């Protein structure tokens, strides 16, 4: 029987199984697995395969030539972004830990990217971002300190061209964002970020249920 417009379809499958299937939909290669191993050894949580695939898709959709990344980690998200970017695109990636960036350099090289495809800048994001060019970026990916999220947003709006994308990783905060119990300051800042992005007339936004939540917005 044909479903009538406006009626909610009954969900008969296991939602967790479906999410796991979606997260593993895009296979990852040896370079990405190597970068993930280094991330685990360093006690970091890298973006999930599903989040990486979404970033790759968004970079390709934007035909991105210039991307800024807050939080290099060991290069997992950077590899996905570079795969989605134009062949002549350059990823500018910022991280306070040069040792992590050294792992990312190795991972990018193992993934087949030339050295001139990435610009590594060590330092605190809010010290580095003001030095980057106004309107010079097609996409900004934020995976840094959640307490600085609103500052990242302000800098991203300055950095992005009209039609450019800003993305924030980890906005579900392991389920704490929607938990009514008392939450630490980093979760409260994420809630402020979500509200600010959703209500901003300068942005068209969506919250993607991949990984630990990917908040995406297009600058009008």
C-alpha cells in the first residue's frame, strides 16, 4: 500500500545497525588506518569513517581549492578533505602539537599527496586564524577546543567566501548536548554554538548524525 504524504513510516530496522552500516559505507585505505592507529596511540579520537566521508563529499561539492582545518591530529580528517578537494587544492591545517603534525605529514605522503598540498601551521588556533586571509577559503573544518567554538565560528565567517562551508565535529558530545543533567562548560559552549548557527541569518545550516555529530553551515 502506498504511504500517504505526511504519514511517518514505521522504522522496523535496528537504527544502531543502520548507523554502523552508514559509518562504514566508504572504505578507508592503509594510509587512513595508519593515521587512525597513531591517533589511538596518542590518546586522541579521530573523526569516524562516516564523518570523514561526509567531509570528503562536502569538499568535493564545494569544489574546494582552499580549506582551513582547526585540529590536525594525526591526519585522518585531513586525508579525507584532501581527497575531496581539487587536485590543485591546498589544506591549511593548524594544531598546537607539532609532533601530531609530523604524523599527519607521513600520513598525507602515504596517501599519495604531494608535499605542497598541505600547509602545516603549529600553534593555538585563535592565534593563527587571524593571520589567514579574509574570504580566502572554501571550507573551514573545526575540530579543536569546544570551549572556543564561538570564536572559531566568528573567524570562519571572516575566512569563508560567500557560499563557503563551515563544519564542526563532535557537537553531540557523546550524548551530553541533549542531556538535561548538569553539564561542563565545553558542552554548554557547544549548545551556544548550535543555537547561534541555527539562528544566524548569515548561515544555512544542517546537523548531520555522523560520528559524534557534524554541524555544517553555508555562508550566504
